[in-house]
C-alpha cells in the first residue's frame, strides 16, 4: 500500500451467517467517492497480505467507514478478520482507491449485485439521499442471493422502497424454497428494465460469472460502454 492509516474497529455486526459488517475509524471518512474501496494490510502468512473491500457507507464527517465482508473458506484474510479481530482491534488501512463510482448525474440507474457486491451500491444510494434529501432519479436495485438469510441490509432496502417512490428493490433468490418473490437469477429481472428504457445506466458488482454475463447481455441490447460499469467480487 502506498500509504496506510491506523484504524480502530468500532463495532462488528453479523449481517448473515457468513457476512459481517465492520465499522472502522477512518481519518479520510469524508474524502472518498462512494463506490471506492480500501485495502487492509493484515498480519497473515500469505504471499500477499493485503485485501481489498468496498466501502459500504457514504462519506461522513464522523470519522468512520463500514465494510461488508464475507468469510471465505480457506481464506487467510477473512479467517484472521473473523477469528482474531474484535472491537478495539487496530488495523492498517489504505487511502481510498478505485474508479467504480457514479459517472453521470441526473440519469436513471440500475444496480445489479450479488452477495457482498451490494456494498458499493449502499454507499452510492446513501450519498444520493444525503445530497438530495431523496433519490433524484429512478434507482433500481436487483440483488441476487441464494437464500433469504443471505440478503444483506434487507430491512434497510425495504424501508427505503416504502419511503421513496424512486427506489425499486428486487431481491432475487435462486435456492430458497419458501419464497414468493423473484426466483432464479438476476438476468431475468434487469433485462425488462433495459428493454423499456435504453437511457438507463447499469452498474454491475458481484460474482464474476454474473457480471460478465450481464455485461454481455446488455451490450447485445445496444448499451454503450459509457452506460455500463462493473466490478468483480470473486
């Protein structure tokens, strides 16, 4: 990392069976763009000791950021974070990085996410609301997971959908049996929007296979590179 900052773990919240939210003190909490990520330099035995995580909260002047981290089997980085890190622990954190940010203003948006790929979209949505008091344009979040228990920030998304007419939340589950909502994979649920509105800007983040397929499908419909932004989360 070019420059690292010492950060204290302020809180840890279990979001799902294998995902935790870590709130960290951060001196640059008001100096990043939603969608950017930071890198943690961890004291682990591995060829590379840094791990990157998107910031899952909007910029603020209160001195903290939130990270949404999934525990990976046999992953030394998340093993350390889940087994050794507790409230009060100190971590080394990089400056904000990345270009996966909102590039256009005043356009309709469709965020397509799987798993912890929803993290940068949470930061973007929070910032849009903080800046405009509500969402200034139509924002659709198509969020794919396997089971109901895997939907991160579900109550938050549902409350926002009830409060703001510009927000449309579409949770899609592929393996849940007792589920009356959208089933299968995300592609069946963002494509109708793409076919109805060729001016939408799509942001894709999550599992590599999903992102690549979505990008190819949208390109085939005529969406330009300018309208498609993506980040892989595998």
